[in-house]
C-alpha cells in the first residue's frame, strides 16, 4: 500500500510544492490541498489546517507543508492536536525526527532551500519509521500530556497572558564564563550507551 501524503503550500511555498508534487509522482498517494495558483494574499494557516486535519484524522499518513521559511507552517501545524511538525532543513533531523519524535508533518521553507535539498529531505522523512523504543514512547507520552494541558502551568488570570509586546527593555545578564556548564562527552561510551543517550 502506498504512503498517503497530504501536501500544502502558501504562495511562499507554491512553486516548490508544484515541483515536489511532480517529482513524487505516483510513488505516494498524494492529497494536494493547495494552493493551486499563486495568490500573494493567501495565508499559510489555511493550508496548514487542511494538511494537519488530514494527518490528525489519519486520512493521510504524513504531511508536508511549505511556506517561505517553513516557520509559520511549523508554528501553526503544532497547534493542531495530534500533529508533530518541524522545520527540517537537514536530512538527519528529517529522519531522526520521525524515528525518535514520531514527526508527522515536515515543514519546508522555499525561500531557504531549493528543489534538490527539498527532495532529499522529503525522501528521508517519508522513508523513516518511528522506532517505538520505550524511551521515545515515554517522551512522546509526556509531549501528549503537555498537549492535553496536564503539565502546563495555567496563565496568570490576574495578569493575563503576557505576549511581551509591552515589555520594558530587558537586559540580558552577561554570561559568567567561570560558571558556564559544559557537558563533556564521555570518552568510554560503548555504542549501546551512546544510542541510549540520544
Ligand atoms: C509569506 O510571505 C511568508 O510569511 C510565509 O510563507 C512563511 O514564510 C511564514 O513563515
């Protein structure tokens, strides 16, 4: 059975999506949610919603969402329950995100990468499978708990939600180099310990 892939893009990602769709051809079962024509005034959340819903409802196995940077697509995608999205512009993250974090929506920035890199990232993402290893399942359960509001602190009702717009200028504390904590890699890790530490 072919992998079912929902794909979408705003005007920033449209040209790259069209080329990616052409390259994917009939190797996957594509659900192209648009945009289908250039409209400089279209908004990425509309396509994010269509891709995210297809993935969350399991109509699609995976989603790919393209915008100018991939960032807006990623921010919006992660608001949809059941969606785990990331901008991955390197192949390690594109497959490791699936293997460890059960990434199900890949976000790409068409103003950042070109078609060759986008194709390799897409292949790495689509070929990868969640490992199912206990430590990753445990971490995903904690992620799901955050999504379900179980671990998150409620906003302070008296002060409202602070989005930082009216913040007074804040000064960063200079980094005291003497206090800097550096995680030294352990020299004598064997392969299993190394795998378990990731
Ligand atoms: C559209 O101009 C652009 O903001 C959008 O495609 C995306 O890059 C947002 O993150």
